[in-house]
C-alpha cells in the first residue's frame, strides 16, 4: 500500500471512529470513500477494529464486506491467522455477509496453518447454500474429527434426494467416522432402498457402524430385517446390544419370537437379558409358551439358564404370561413355568403356586412348594399344613417341612417338634433346620432341649445338624433366660 493510500485510509478510519451517528450522511460518505480506497484500506480497518466501539465496528464491517473479493481473500485469511479476537470476529462478519468470492476458497482455507477453523466453519455454515454435497464431502474427509463433524452437519442440512446416490456410494468407505455421519444423514430419508442399504451394514465388523445403523433404524419407519437385527441381541458390545433391543421392540415383528429362541439359549448372560427385555415389552402368554416349547428339547442347563433369565429379569408381562402357563395342559410347559416362578419371588404368584401344589405331576407340585418358600408369604401356611398331614404327600414331606422353616412362623414349633423323632432321615434333617429358624426367644430353650438328644445320634449328619441348630438357638435362649425361667421337658431320644 502506498504512503498516500495509507494516509487517506487512516484519515477516513479516524473520521468513522469519531462519529457519534453511524447513519449520518457524513459517516456514510466516509464509509463509501473508504471502500473506494480499495484493498489498500483493509489493513487500516484491521488495525482499528480492536479499539472500535459498536457503531464504528458495524461501519468497518460494512467496509470490509465491500472489499472482499477473490483477489483480496488471502488478506482476510491472514487476518484470521494473525488477528486479535475482535479482528477475527469482524472478518467473520464480513465474509458471512459478502458473496463476492468463490466459496471453495473457504474449504481450502481450513488447511491454512494457524487459521481460526471455528471461524471459517461459521462462515461456511452461513454460506452453505453455495456448496454442493460432493464438495463438502471431499473436504470433510481431509479434516480432523471436530471439523469433520461440523462439515457433516452441514451436509445433513443441505442434502436432498439428489444427494442420496453419492451418500450411499460412500457407505462402504474406509473412514468409520465419516461412514457414521453418512448413516445419520441417510436416516433422514425414510425410503425402502435406504433401509435396505443401511441394514446391509448390520454385520459390519466396526461397532460404531453397527450402532449407528441401529440408531438410524430407530428413527426410521418401515419393515426391518428382523433376523439380522435379532442377531445383534447377542452382540459383544453392550451399547450395540442395547440399541438392538430398542429396534426389535419398536418393530414388534410377528417373527420376533422365532429369533429370540437362540438368544435366550445363549451362554452369554447379556444376550439372555436382551431377549427377556424384548419379551418384557412385546411378550404375552402365547409367545412365552412358544419359547418354552422350543426350549424343552434343549439340554437341562440351557433350560435352566433361560428360566433363570426369565424369572430374574422378566417384567409384568412375562410374569402374567407365566402365571397362565402354570395351568397349561403340557406337563413340560407347567414345569418350565414353575421353574421361572421360582426365580421371581413375586407375590402375585402365590395363589397360582398354591394351586400348583395340587398338580398331578409331583415335580410341579414340589417345585411350587419351593417357590412359595422363596416368596415367604404366610398365605401359603394353610396349604402347606394340609400337605404335611396328608399321607399321600409322604415323599414331599421334607420339602414341605423346609418350606415351613423358611416361613419363620414361631407358631409352627409344636408342629415341627414331633418330626425330629420320625424314622425318615430326610424329614428329621429338615425338621431340625426348620426348628432353628422358627423358634423365637420364648421357645428357644424348649427346642434346644429337644435337639440335645439328636446330638448323640449315630447318624453323623443328624448329629452335626442338631449341634449347628443348638448353636443358632444359643443367643435366643440366653435372651429368653434373662426374661423368665423356662419349663424343661424331657427330650426325645434319638
């Protein structure tokens, strides 16, 4: 810039800065004359911006906007590298306002060392209508993650139907981050062709791609490939697996149960959890029965794992379905249903379990007793007492006695005491353990005295159980003794 040009520009800059009214004729004339100075005025305006007030800043931005061109753009880019924050802000404002330069130069500016990339990206965003998807894509691939994400956001905003072939063609690229952005953009277009293209990536080895596709499917409508999506319920990546759960639930596909079978049988606990979470939302008695029928020919440990998952994770829909299946005609289904209820400890199951204790299948009946014991509801007491005094239930008596002990009702002491003298070894063992649980402070001394004879029993298991039960009763006995003297009874002999 020549000396005289510099002098003239500085004078006009001073005149603008000293003006109190930016809209006055004199100020507007000074702005016009400063523009007429041409590119030589740019540096003077840059120098004035750091100290300019709001009115002067607006005037200087107007000047800069008028001086932007392809020829002067390098000067502005240098200002974005070397300028103060206020200079950079003024340049950004000017470049945003003007269209008197090729937009591709902004994309090239992103590669200038030291340039304020956030500012360049702001200008690109303001000028987004001047860009095509292809040129933004080409620029995005060369950028660092933050700049790449910003450019892909713009691509997502400007992409239309005409851009779909270009985007789909890049789905198989090598850059996983770029592919994720492209998937997110394509999710805006809810067409069968795009859904097919995206679902083809569900087996991609990169977890980011699988997760992005599932997120896109969650936002889209239409038919899904339930087989491919259900396979991801077994995905080793928890984030991918959880997204697959959401997609399967949303789809509520009529073939879902068919593909849940293998998931429910999986060795991985997370996979089984995923299958049950799907059932919690879309399951019913028919679908749960379908699964149980499919599982009944599997190895016992497979059935056990599945029942464990259904019982521990199953929500209201699953439990309601299982409660209906306790009365199913198929013995195997009833067994599976009872096994699931054994894991739930759900109070809603009590009445159904009480009825199941009358089942013709001994296994169903006995496991129903176990389930009632785990729930711990006193409502089961009358039925358990009935079973205890029914001769036909002799084989089930040890299980019934164990269940009575778990219910922990001190009123059962008189019922259980005679059982420690029974000839059946299993009944005696269960009775000893049950008494140690149900005896309260007022009966502890009496029970301890009755157990004393069992300690010397030749059967080492009974002897050991009796000694352990006496130790457990010790604290309760001492507490009772402090309150009132106990009446001793002659203990039964072993």
